[in-house]
C-alpha cells in the first residue's frame, strides 16, 4: 500500500476511534482517559499499545460489562478495512482476547464484509423534485431509504418536513426515482455500514454517479460531525474546570453552539477563519489545527429562554478561542462581534487576512 494511502487509512482509524468513544459515551460509559490519549497521540499508536497490553484495559472490561465489546479498540482492529495496518499476529492477539470474553468474532467480521451488490438503477427523466432539493436534503432522503428502509411518506414528513396531510410521499419519491431507486432498493443496506456500502457501489461497473455523490455527502458529513463532536467534548471538559454548579448563564447559547450539525453547517457557510481577527488554526498549527474553530451564537444569549430554531448562516459565526473568550469574558457584559472589532481597531489590531 502506498504511503499516502496508509496515512489516509491511519487518519480514518483515528476518526473511528473517536467514533467508538462517542458511541460509548452515549450508552453511559465516558472513557475520558481514552479520549485524552487520542488527543495527544496518533490513534494507530494508541491501538498498538492496547494490543500489546498484558491485560485488558479498564475500558475493555467496562464495555464487556455493558455487553458492548463491539465498541472496543480490539473490535476495531479486526475491521477488514484496517487489515493492512496490523500484522496477523496482532489480529490474533485481539481475536483471542475478544473470544475469551465471549465476543462472536466470526459473526461480527462477516457482518462488516458481507455487502451485496446493489441492483441496477432505473432512473426516470422527471427531475423537478431532485433539482429543487438541497444537496444535504437529497443525501438524507437517499440514506434513510437505503439504510433504514423508510417509506416515502415517512421521509416526506420527517426528513423533508412536509405536513403528512399535504403529502403522500411524492417529494421523496421524485428524488429517489430520478436517481433510479425503486422498491427493490428500499432498505437494501440495512445490515451494512456506510463505508462498506460505498466501497461496493464504487466497485460495480454500472453508472451510479448520482447515488455515490449523495452517499459521499452523507459520509463526509458524518465524519466531520464526529470530529466536531470530539472538539465539543474537549471544550466542555475544559470548561468544567472553570464553572461549577450551573454557573454558566448562557446555557441555551452553548447548547446550539455545541450541536455538531449546527457547527458543521456554520463552518460550511462561514469557513474556518475567525470573523474578528482572521486567525486560522490550521495555518498556525498545521494538522493539529485542521478543521478547528469555535462557534459563537450572535443573539443575546439571555433572550433564549426556550428551544429556538437556529439558522447557522445568520445566528452562528466562527471565532478563534481568544476572541470568543474576550466576548464572554464578563458574564454580565457580553460584547457583540462589532464591539470587539472596534476594541481591536483602537489598539491597532484588526483582521489579519
């Protein structure tokens, strides 16, 4: 395998390790030490250290007690897409460890690799529904239909947001039929993961350009949101050291800023440069700072007394950590972005881009 491909695979492994951390946290196990290890060391090296540990880690045993050994690093090492990163001896070590704790390895490995070839598409010429939908919306429609077997009506109501009394599934049907997805494709990938399904679709000789385009959009969005979720978790962990007993009075604002979907959309729209000083983390810190920026809620946070629909284009803005902290430095006097710009201008500072 070429060096560039190996590096890309290692980055993917690192992201997947953050993914299993987030999934474990969602079921009640917060592996803070594991997250700290990933923050300071390449995931591939962390995995190696787990493989050669003399006994299972505390995290491994905790996940065994929760009956979720599928969320262990050991299970991730056995994922077929990472076979080139680890020796057969290393895979044997983790296979034996998992088997000792009752993990059904053969079933799990088969589950990850048994991806069927998708039936031929039957596209129609009518394109109105497809062209009227955003790329994000189209990709969600395709994903829910293929991977969750959702009906046209369900998608119209819960993905597109139409009133069920006003729609009979025609909008979703129009999008899916234009691509060529019919009833034989519904739920076709229910037992497959997105990465493996994409590999299989791209392998087939038929022209699945539109389908691949939509699923690639979903895949990239999921990976970005996973990375942002780890940033948000690190931010929360740091903040917990400063504020106790609910002292943060801008809770509602933080809730929206710390939504990975909101954060991803804000970055897509506004970019990764601080809108006050122009600072860019990747330009200054290289790979360590790639895709990182903090997100600030433009509305006065005290006005958000209840759940509010947030528009990432008009309500959220990227700021570097310094500018964000200065805006919130005095809890009773939260500055606007323009006010902070004026302060910097008075001190001979301004946008660096």
